[in-house]
């Protein structure tokens, strides 16, 4: 599973991983097995589950860092991980302040990457949404 995820430049759903595994290995694998494997890899910090896109992505190995921001292009699907110490500290401080224990700390943000054409009309609409 990890090998398949590392090969991708984008987040991939569990059922897509089932298909990719079958294509590559010639063997069928049950979705439950894929989910158990992904849960294990996530516990080890090797995979992140992106809740908004309902997909998984291989993580970069980080010493001591637990929070990553993943930028997901809604047009081409390319997913880029960003490890920013300020975000890590802000998430940790906010969780402590409310007595919250965070399990997985992967923040996924949808947008459009620099390689894809920008929709100027949609871009203005999203700026207005943040301004209100």
C-alpha cells in the first residue's frame, strides 16, 4: 500500500488502492484489508488521511512534527505536503487550551495549483467568502 501511495503525486481513495493493488499484483484484496493497512500506516506516521477529500496520501518523514498541511488541487488532484512549525505550534496550543487530544493532525486545503489554469471568477468569489 505504501509503495502505491508514494508513487502517486495525489491523494488516492481506498477503493482506488484496491483496484491499483489488483492491477499491479494480479491478486484481489478486500477493502477492509486496505483500510486496516492504511490505519496501521497512519498510526506509524507514514500516511495521512485527508478527511475533506476522503483520500490517503504518503507523508514525508518528520522528526517530532505531527501536523501537516496538505494542499490539494481540485483540478488535477496533485497533493503537496507542507510542514510549517508555526502551524504545528498553533494547532498544539489550541488543542491544549480546550483540553483536546488530537489523534491525526492532517489539514487538507482544497484549491488550484500553479500548474492548472485559474478561474478568475471563482477566485474573486472565494476572496469574498473569506472577507465576510
